C-alpha cells in the first residue's frame, strides 16, 4: 500500500479547509440564525406543527416494531453478549426497518423525518444498541448522502439493497485526525485508465463497520488534497476490518477500524463531484443528527417512568420519597425538560419535512441541547434509584429485586454527547454561524491578510450596516400586551424577544472587543450558543403548548403548566449566561489550564498511582479477545 505522510498543516490552513467546506449561503430562513441577529421570528415555529394524524402504514409499522422489540429484543442479553443476535437483525429486515428513510420507489418505507423521529424515540426508550445500528445505517450511512447528492443510477443500484437490509456504514474519522479534515490521511487517485479511483488509508470508529456491506468513505485527493466521498463495497479486495472497538456502553456496537489497501472504486461510485466530500459529509450529518435528539426524548421518557414508579413506591421516613421536596423537584425538572426536548425534536423534524427552512443550526441545537439535558436526566435517575440504580439488572434479579437496568442506560447513553459531533464541536459550529453575518459585513477589517483598500471598503460597508442595525437591536417592544394570545406563556415569549436583541448585541460587542481573537474565546462563544439554545427551547415549548390548547388537546392544561415551569427555570439560566459573558474567570482559568498542560502543577499528582493500564491475564486470552485482521470478503 502506498500511504502518504501525515500532512502537517497550520492552524490557519486547517481553518481555511473547514471554512471552504461550510455552506456559505442561507437560501432559506432559519429561526436560530435570525435569533443571533436579534430577530425573534415566531412565525417560523408558530403555529406549532402538531402531527395528530398518522398515516395507516406508519401506524402499522410502529405497532409491529413495538411488539417486535418487546417480544424479540432483550437489551440485557444483547449487552451481556456484546453481539447483535442474528434473529434480531433478520427480524428487522423483514419489518423493513433498514429502509425507513428510503423512498418507496427504491424499495423503502418512505417515512418522513417526523415519522422516523417517532421510531427513534421508541428505540431510544428500549435499547441503544438497536437504535445505533439502524440510525448509523440510514441517517449517516449510504441512504442519506445518496438521497441528497447521488445520481439516479447510484440510487437505483444501492438504495434497494440498503432497504432490503444490506447494512451500511460511514467512514470519516481517522486515528490521528478527529474533527480536523485538513489532516485527513486517507487518499484517492484516479487510475491511469480513468475507470477507477484507488483508495489508501485507515478509518476509525466506523459504526456498523464490522457487519457492513456498503461504506461511505471520505478521502483526500493525493495530488490536490480535495476531499471527496465514495460508495465502497465492503467486500472489495483490499478492504480489511483491522479491529473491532469495544466501549463502555453499546457493547454490541459493530464498530470497526478499517484499512484500505489499493482499493479500486469505480468512478461511477463517486458521490457528487470531486472536492465536495466534506460538504456532503456535513450535510449528511445535519440531517442525520435529528435521530439523536429524538432518541434522547425516548430515553428521557423511560427514565421519567422509572423515577415516577420508584418514587411513589419507595418509602422513607414515613412517606414516599417522591413526596420529599428534594426528589419532587428532580421529578418536576425531568418532566419539564422532557416536554421541552420533545418540542425541539418535533419542531426540527417538521421543518425538515416542510422544506423551505435551513435547519443546520436547529439540527445542531437539537442534538446539543437534548443530549446534554438527557444526560442530566439519566444521572438524576441513577441518583433517585440509589444503590439499585448502580447495581446491574442481573444482580438485582438474582436477589429477587426488580431488574431495572439503570446502570446500562447510563453506560449506553453517555456516547450521545460525542456521537455525530461532540457537544464542543456543536458549540463551535453554532458559534461560527452566529458571527457569520458580521464576518460578511466587517470580516475584512480584522483579517490580517486583507490589503488596505479592502479594509477601507469594508469600513464603509460596516458603517452603512451598523448605523442602522445596531440601534434597532435596542429598539423594540417586548412588553405587555405583545403575545397576549399565549395567555400565561406570553411573558416568556416577551422575554425571548427581548433576549434575542440582547443576544445580537452581545455577539456584536464580542466582535468589537475581541476582533480577530474572538475565535479563541470559546468560553464567551459557548455561552452565546447556550443562550440561543435556551431561547429556542422556550419558544418551541410555548408554541407547542399553545397549539395543544387551540386544538383542545386533553392534556393542554398540563402542557401549559410544564412549559411555564420550564421557561421559569430557563429564564434564570439565560440571565446567568448573559451575566457570565462579561463577568467571569475565563482568562484566569486559561492560564491555570496552560500551567497544568506544561507540567507546572504536576506536584498535585504526587501520591497517586495513576490509572492502571489494562494487561491481559494470559497471552491466549488477549489473542482470543482481539478481533482478527481479515479481509471483509472472507467473512
């Protein structure tokens, strides 16, 4: 195999690659983009898209899948074996579960984003391993990029196979690259006869990789370093599963390190155009991310049920533990947060279905906010269950207690804060879009590479924009009686409107104060993103509760109560975040962190042995546990 040296790139070069890959135009409206600019576009989410009428074919599938999960899928057994039972995969194929997002004309079920999200919510409440299997296959695997960017020939060749249950995987991450595409090492080059691309490299953490039939592979041009996307047959000569990774949770996850040695890929398997691979990957992830916030809602609902039942059954000091204020507060926050998470997930999925929206920010916010919030709920569930939460289901059953697998839920769920863009990456992505308009207007002023004439032109452009824009971020009516039709929730929407203008001013002030150094002020930027996420959650919750009231939904009054409770708490969070923008210890913490990094605080580590590195008890056991490096085609 011919493998290129690991490319060394500067921070500026890496940033240019990332900047070139992002979608620069906003052809459709975005609620969050407008929010960052100080425009509270309630019309983009009100009336809230309540979907009360389910299609009969979807309902039939939903009920069949729910029965299959209850009767055939044992999450504890899957966790214990660390494998997907063949009969479970076969059962999912027969149901058509691998083709949920694939159009009917290509053999799939043709579900909408909203319908697919309901399935992910169901799966999230039952077993994370099955959820990951199906989500990775069709949310980020072959179906999604081909639906968005594939040719008709590619769709006809591959989508029916995927719908029948030929499993797909997504290969982007590399051992030493992480989230920096400029350093991608996997390469491609056109063969002399022009009929194939030759792929070389290694990909890490390919979910479904050990059982995949088809792969979406991102690679950089050997000559021009442009990243392109390819559909690769997993049984192609030169494709080798080098290792199966094992994890804290999701123990059946078929996750692989895959090597490509002079793999010949037909030119007709190029997705889109050469050099468009990173844009294809990012667009695929935008749509694929919606499965994670939906699954998070399912996990939160399952935890809420566990805690409600336990807190009503368990008696301490003469009364159920749920009647003690400390626990009742946790239960209240769980319920309110779950309502808000479901509102965000429903909204983002409906926007994807309706079209006419740019949901890149909403998808990122849903993934970021829902996963962070659900992790708190999972942790609180462990706390409420106490020792029974920490004890394994097998142990609970062995001594005659109810085998509720809270510890497995905790292990399985934790990865969601990392999957498909970690919380930190989501913050950075949203922060870049938050300042996008300002960079368009005044970016040349702070760009050291721009010549004086360009800066002078930018100064005039900025003056013309900000002389109008900035004063209007102070002017506006966010007081009574605006939004009066929302009744008890009107005050919260008025708060969102006022806060949107304050958010926009804060973004501008950050640009003025920090200028080119703003990109390094992640504490400041992350707080801005957190404010926007909270405002989105508030607006979505209020709009949904109002829609339920107008539809005379039987639970409308309770929904309004939950939205009100959530918004009260969220308003305190927003106020704190705004305060911390300018009154914080960010600089002090950065200096202290660098001191740790440079070893100047290593004296604190004295007296600790350090975590022991794993060593096998015997060489035979190590050989038995390690996955053999075998060509996929020999499986």
